[in-house]
C-alpha cells in the first residue's frame, strides 16, 4: 500500500507541475504519458486487483496470499519501460528542488522491482515468486 500511495502522490505532483507548462520537465512528462498509456492500453488490469488491495488495506490485512491480474502478454515491454523510467523518476525526485514527494526508499524500490518483474516473468511463463522468497 505504501508503494501504491507513493506512486499516486508522485503522479499528482507531476500533474500539478505540468499545468500551465507546455514544455515541462522531461521525466515527469514521460511518466505521466506512460501511465496514461497503460490506463488506455490495459484498462482491465487494475480494476479488480486494485479493489482487492484497497479492501485488504481497509480491513487491516497486511498480506494478500494471491493477487490475480488478467494476463496481458504485450505488457512485458511496458513493464520494462516502467521499471527504467521509475529509476529516472527517483533520481529526478532526489535532485529536484521543492519536490513534495521524495524518491522511493530502498525497500520501496526493491518491492517495485519484485512487483513489476512478476508481470514480466509470469508473462514469459515463469512461476510466481512471493515477495518473501524474492527479497
């Protein structure tokens, strides 16, 4: 949930930064465009899993045993692009003056790598690996 909240805060801040600035900084603009592209290309991917995550959080559940996403085979390249861009975003947040959202902490970065690599690996036919087993 912490990783989800950090990404949502980052997207809000980048969106606010983009208002009235047609040029904008490259990194925020690219992240906003990539996330908008994800939403347009894979709308079915987030609905049920997002609801399950939010319901678990509201109920105080800390571990979800199985979180199932619809299979989107063309998503592997998109995941690789997102992983690379999020590394740039962290560097941007660390270097940009006046950012309200900080770069992801080391644990959040590791979680992000596990979470996103799970999509890539399972699309490639590999079995799922739990967070405790991966980290």
